[in-house]
C-alpha cells in the first residue's frame, strides 16, 4: 500500500515502517566503516539478517599484491525452487574517509525534519538498509518462488579498486549469467534529479601515470639540460587538448590530472617528473584507446626527453580499471523496474546516467549483466554534512521489495 506524504507531496510505501527504517539506518551510520576498516559493520549486518531469517554468511578474501588487505563481505542466496531469473542485489557498507568541515556528529545519525545526517547516510548505508529491509520482508513468505536472489553487502567500494565486489567475481559469488543486477546507490543524488530515478549507465575509468626523464644541468645553464618538469607539462597540456567523442547517453569522457611531481633540487635542472591522470571513459573507449590517446599527446608535445606511460599497479589485470556500460531503456528488466517504482511510489521514474565509476561498472561493464542503479535521494556525499532524505529510504525499500516479488512471480502486496 502507498500513501501520500502531505508535507512533501511524495508517495511513500507503507509496507515498511519508517521508525524501523530509521532505527536500522541509525545503527549503520553510528558504526564507523571507512574503506579497509569494515569488520564491525559487517558483523552487525550479518547478525541483523540472521536474526530475521535471511541467509547470511561472511565472505572472506585476501588481496596480497598491493595492500595486503583482508576483506569481509556479507553475502547470501535465496533459492526459489522454481525455474526463473537470477537477481543480483549489491551495496557497499564502507564509506570514504572522514573529511573536515562537519557541523554535526558524522556518526550521530541526527535527524532534522526529513533528513538524517551522517557519514555514509547517503552513500550508501541507506541503500544497504533498503536491501536488508526488503530481504526481511521477502523471506516472510516461505512458499516457493521463481529463480534465485544473490545479495552482497560489500567492503572497499570506496577504495581504489572496489576489492569487495571484485573478490565476489573472482570467487564465483556473483553469477556471470545473472539476468539483472540491482545496486541501491543513491541514483537521484548521483544524477541530481528528482526521486525516483533509475540510473541505466555510468562512465568508466582508468588511472595511469606519465613519467618523463630529462637531463640534469646547473640551473644557471638550463640550456645544457632537459627540464623534465617542462617536458611533462607540455605533454599534459597536449593531453588536455585531446578531442573526446561524446556518447549519446553518457556524454564525453574526461581527462583529469590528479597528481604532479617533479624537481626539488636547489639549483639544478630537474631530470625526472611525473603526473597521474584519471581518465573517465564512455562506452567504446577502452584501456587500449586510453593508452593510444596518451601516446599521441606525447608525440604532439615534441619533447626532447623520454616519456614512459604506465597504468597503476593493480591486484590483477581485470581490476586495473572500470569499464563503462549502458543498459537499454527498453530492456525488459527496466520495464519491470519502472512498474515496481510505480507500485511503490505512484510516480514515474526518471532515467539517468552517472558520470563516475563504482561497483556497477563491474556488474554492468565487466560482466555484462543488465545493471540498474536505484536508490534514495540525499546530498553532500563525499563531503561534510552528508545526509539522506528518509522518506526516499522507506520508498526505496518498497521498490526493491516489489521488484523482487515481480522477479519471483509474487504479487508483492499491493
């Protein structure tokens, strides 16, 4: 059942109690969980699910090459017993590191009107709460259903490589032949559009470095040397002139220098310099096209020194970057989601596309699974005073639940 919230004029889902939703989200926000430090919150999530009859277990993994990181995900599978679609639910319980500038307790989960403030409240503990609440409601009906549901609450999405979801893929915990992946990131907030929104694609990206070697000389005679800083700057300026072809849904990619190093001696021509680039890509652009673009910029710069282009060291080849993806607007799973949103909110969703990377790039781009990003509305994600709008959390739980019921062949409790 849905009702109109008189204050905001938005449809809310009465399948899920707002008070219970607030309590679960408050508990999650109050547990600090910056990436690489998620053990406590994973324990809380598993115990919460187990107490409510939802199959839940830890998935442990060890990334040895780059960080020597021992990660933990919470996962579970619900088998329906009847032939049907394989549905992936995915969300991350880690957050970015705490930044400065907060005017509220970042772990206080304070509520002001319709907003809950806290680190991760929007991105994306609220989305994880909607998965947990929807699963709790779904398992109340013990009758057979069509297909299977494979859910994961992962660590390290906010880190450099998305190691939590990457480990699930490597260990076969995400079926590559799944029919749909639903990720409850804050789609309306990401795209800065009204709630509800279905994000149907995202840009991907690769991180690489350009190292330039010149020749040292006395600073009073710079013509005797090759200034690596100047040479690197020439390359960077040429790189930023590169023509980027736009995608019809995602727009163009982008080139951003995120770090520059060079020089430092008191009175010498610097013989080494380097810079790092994060290159957001769109569908059709790949690791190979990115490297060719950088090589072309080096050629145009006509430097006297030598330049070496390298991608960052990754745990393994498949997670050195994030492939872009787009799910067609007329896909059957999109139609099913649109119907689920109508049932839960009484509103028509907007289609949107995200400008940056996330675990959705792994399911949508790397695995080729039709991927839908649907989540609450909020603001200030990755910034001070992050918040989520609570009525959209309640509504998103209803959306997820109704989508699962549609996939499973259940009516979903109108």
